[in-house]
């Protein structure tokens, strides 16, 4: 809902991240100048809707090789990290994984 703020942030030379939930949102945020885009949820995460899953994550990353995509959502175990480790992501992010 704050996609229009990306361009305003970039005009101030701020590093700008955007949280997306689909390939379309990833591409729109990139076109507006986002430096990196968090794509979520990848795995089940409470109150975050239907997870994209590894297949969609991999497809979106491969379809958009110039975009810095950060996997987010439901990443709580080393096994899940291993499942996405073959995907050429910019990074992954997780609160629950690092807290535990």
C-alpha cells in the first residue's frame, strides 16, 4: 500500500526496501526504485496468509535475476534454510529463527 513512497525515498538517496507478496508487486517495486524486496510468506507464518512455497519463490527469483529478493515468512529452522539455499536469493530474513 506504500508503493508510491519508494520513489520519494529514493529521491532522498535512502536505501529502500519493500515488502511484496507476489511477482507483480516485486516487479512494480523494482521499477519504482526499491533497492531490495522482501517476498513473503515463503512458509506458513501465523496470520500471514497462504505461503508462496519454495516453487514460487524459485520461479520468481529466476524470472527476475536483477532484483535483490529477500525470502521472508515462516523461516524458522535450518531445514527450511537448506530448502531455499539453492535459490540465488539476495538474502533471507526471519525474526523467529534468529530469536530461537
